[in-house]
C-alpha cells in the first residue's frame, strides 16, 4: 500500500443530485453509516451538488448536508449550478428580476423558496435577509462549496470537465454547467470523473471508461444514487435509495473494477470496440445484481 493510500483510511461516498429529495437523502445517509461500519471505515461523503430546487424539501436536504459535513470533517459539498443560483439570489443586493423569475418558475426555485417559508415574504430582498438570518449554516455551506475534489485516480465534480484542459486548469462555469463537450468525449482523461448534472436516461448510473454519471434524476425518478469507492480506489459499489408506494428501499450493488482501468497505452478504454454503445449498469431482479 502506498504512502498516499495510508493517508486515505476512509471510504468515499459520492452522492448524485439530490434536488430537494431529503427523504431519499436521509435514507441513503443512514445506509452509508451502516455500509462504512461494515467495512470498519469512516465515511467521507462528497455531495456532487444541486442539493436544492425542483424537489419539495430543499431546506431539509441542506440540514442533512450540514449535519454530514459537521459529523465527518473530510466530507465536502461540491457546488452545483442550482446551488449557485440559490446562493446568488440570497446574497446579492442587485436582483436581476428576469433571471430570478426564470429560476423561480422554470427550474425549481419555487420549491426551494417554499421549503424555506420565503414565498410569503413581500420581496426577494427581504426573503434573502430572512434566509441569511435564519439559516446561517446553510449560507456558509453554500459559500464554502468546492468546484472539484481530486484524488489519485478519481475526480469528483458536479457537471464534468473540459477535456481539452488539465484537471487543475478548469473554468468554474464548466465544472458546474458543461454537457456535450464532456459527455461526448471518447478519449483518455487524466482521472475517472464522477459527476452528476445530466440525468441518465434510464435512472441508473452510466459508466464509461473515464467517467461515471450518478445523477439518476432523484426528484422525478425517485432514485438517489451513491457511488462508494474504497480508500485505495480499487473497489467500487453503488448504494441506491429508491422510493415507491411502499416507502423507501435502499439497495447495495457490488461491481468489479476492471472496467475502469485501461491497459497502458490504451486510449479509448476497455470498451474500445463499443465506443458508441453506452455502458450502463442495470439493476437485476432477485438478488439485485448489476450487469455490465
């Protein structure tokens, strides 16, 4: 074991876009505690951003994030574009009314304001002052959110990276907003990028040689996804919190790691013969195995 690995005695748990689904997040965090305990490890939780908007309980979701950051000091919140919108509107003195209206009515801000009890306030400036006064811990967490977390093999970010730039030379807007230039990239990257932002088409993680997408559309699909990575970055598994008419079920799905480590000199990764075919993990029946 390398010296770097000895400094990483924690299991990393990367959680995809929450979007106000505090119910799913609460169940997933409880499962993370049990999962880490079973591995005799302490969790390092990395929230990949977009905690707020769209879903019904953004305030409760932010409570859970703040509690987690305080409980496990190595945990981090990575800033998503929706978190940035909310922070901007809650801290600026000059409101762009058109932009605020779009956030409020078209991309989920209404649900966030409602969860904080701010819709009845006379205007956005007063609402922002009330938010800052009543939820200073939420404000600080949003301010302290990071653009990216980089480990040896993996990097964690909200949206993705610009594949033409080095991992240390990324534009903050790209880290929060990029789509096609990153998602359509088929060449080698310096790290395996774990990201959210763009919901997967089948509400299951989307795994490629150099990226793993874990935004499974929780606010609409009822499934919140977590990718667990061991301290040596060699063992991976998923945790899912899924809601149904019967309540919330949490499942654990193991996988092998060989898909993520191309042979030396291999540019397009272990799926070089199938680069045009998405490699998606699918939850099976019965024991719930994932098939690749």
